[in-house]
C-alpha cells in the first residue's frame, strides 16, 4: 500500500466539501490571524505604538549612558516600523485586508530586525 495518495488533491471529494472556516494554507492562516486580531481587538495598534516607543527610548537612553553611537543603529529600522504602523492604522480604517497584512508583516520584520540590532549593539559594547 503506498504511503502517498495516488489521487490528485484537486479531485479529492473531501476538499470539495470543505467548510468555509477551514484554512487551506499558511498564507490564508496568516491573513485570518492578522485580520481577526485587528478587527476584534482595537487596542492592538496602541499597544504596538507603546512597545515601539519603549524600544526607541531604550536606544536613546543607551546611547547617552554609554556615550556611543552604536545603540542608535536600530533607530532607522524603528522609524520604518513607525511608518508601517501609521499605514496599518490607515488600512484598518479603510477596511483593506491585503494592505493590512502586508504592512503588518513589514512592521514585524523591521521591529524584529531593530530589536536584533539592539542585542548586537549590547554585545559589541559589552
């Protein structure tokens, strides 16, 4: 007995009868999570703004305390995150789901890269 199905997945009757709530791929799952979170929890953009502000203040304080420009390296990435956050708020107000997902991905990537640079600056200075 073969371990894999010999039928084409498009011809499978169980896929044709799938419920509308069933998720068929990683992209659709990501879209549902992001859109659902922003629609059900209106406080998320405010929380992201506060978190981003804390990261920026941390960089500024570290730059002053250490008297070094290295902790200021992540600030351009955080500026990009702030721009993406503004676009997230606009996309949420406009009801544009695709741009909401795209800008959320860009916000997440830029923030994580900036956070990683904070840790690298700490390692370089430590």
